[in-house]
């Protein structure tokens, strides 16, 4: 699949995310990259056989104060090569993109991996 086709599918998947989550996406920048850089995987202490579908970059709302200076908007990075390798159909891809984006929004709210797993967004 070409990157432009993945981007089309990703936009559709994000549009289908439930309405109650859409306001939290408005201030988030979503970027699409082929794969996570090796340095990033090392920084995250991920095993070689682990896949990274997305990453939240920014301070969680729970770590912010009204006195803080303005920051860059939070960013969610989607990595299409691992997603494409994992998914066999377009419907699976849409579902995994949605779960990945919701997972990363969870980090925006300060949820850790364990809690996201409990909620079904791991």
C-alpha cells in the first residue's frame, strides 16, 4: 500500500472515532511516518520483536498547570509499516488505527500502559 492510500484510510479511521473523543483530537497534530526510528525504540527500551504503531509526544494534561507557558501542540505519530504488517484487511487496519489513536489520547490524559490495557486500548 502506498503512503497516500494509508493516509486516506487513517483519516477515515480517525473520522470514525466516537464523537466524545473528537474534541481531544482537535488540538493534536497527527503525523504519519513509515516506521519508528531505531533510536526511538532504544529510548523506549522496546524489544526487537515488539511493534510500535503510534506514539504520543507532549505533556499529559495531568502534568500541566494554568501557570505554564504555552507549548507546542501535542502530537500523535502513526507508523504505517508496522500497522500494515499486523493487519490483513482494510477493516482491521481501520480498527487498529482507531485503537492506536485512542491509546495515544489516553496518554494525553495521563493514563499509563496498564490502565490503557484495562480499558482495551493496548
